[in-house]
């Protein structure tokens, strides 16, 4: 297996492992912040909006982190 293929597979693997916990963390923090700001519970449509927002943020953060982590990890190997 070439180093490029190994890098891509390790980025994908790490991204999949990190997606659910990071997404849940961002979602909970986002909902709590918005509920505290407005002083009331969010409606179902507002929660879905926050879920979509947390998914996008999670994907961007995880891909950047996974790429940088694997670059550093493979260079020090």
C-alpha cells in the first residue's frame, strides 16, 4: 500500500471515529447556548436547524484535524 493511500485511509478512519462524539458535543453546546440566550426551550424546527449546523461544523473541524494529525503522525513515524 502506498503512503498516499495509507494517508487517505487513515484520515477517513479517524474522521469516522470522531464524527459522532464531536457532533454530539457541538450540538449540545449549541443548543444550550441558544436556550440560554433566548431564555426558553427550542422548538423542534430550531433543534433541527442546530443539528444541521453542528453537522457542518463537525465535518469541517474533523477533516482539518484528521489531515493535520495524520500529516504529523506519518512524518514522525
